[in-house]
């Protein structure tokens, strides 16, 4: 399947960007590299859709992980 790589980095300031991000996320469903892709994006702070998540979703995931880490102290 041919996919436009630009689809994975939608300009979130443009109308319809959320729809484009959701369409890109659908391409991730069933990908055998989903977990590795997400881990790479989390570690390297990538922009766009990686591992079935958006930049915003990964930021929330990182913040939640920090909260959980320091909640037990």
C-alpha cells in the first residue's frame, strides 16, 4: 500500500487537521511495528502521528507518567 508520508504530520493549525491525524492513526491499526514506533516517538519527541498517537497524545502520556512516578514519593 502506498501512503503519503506527509499524511503523518498534519499541520494542526489548518482546518481539518484533526481529521487528517485520525486518518493517519487508522493506518497504524494492525501495523506490526506499532509498539516500536510509539516507543521511538516517545523517546525522541517526534512530531506528527507515530505509533497510532498524535504529538498531543504523547505529551499527555509523558506528563501522566511523570505524575505517576512522583505520586508514590
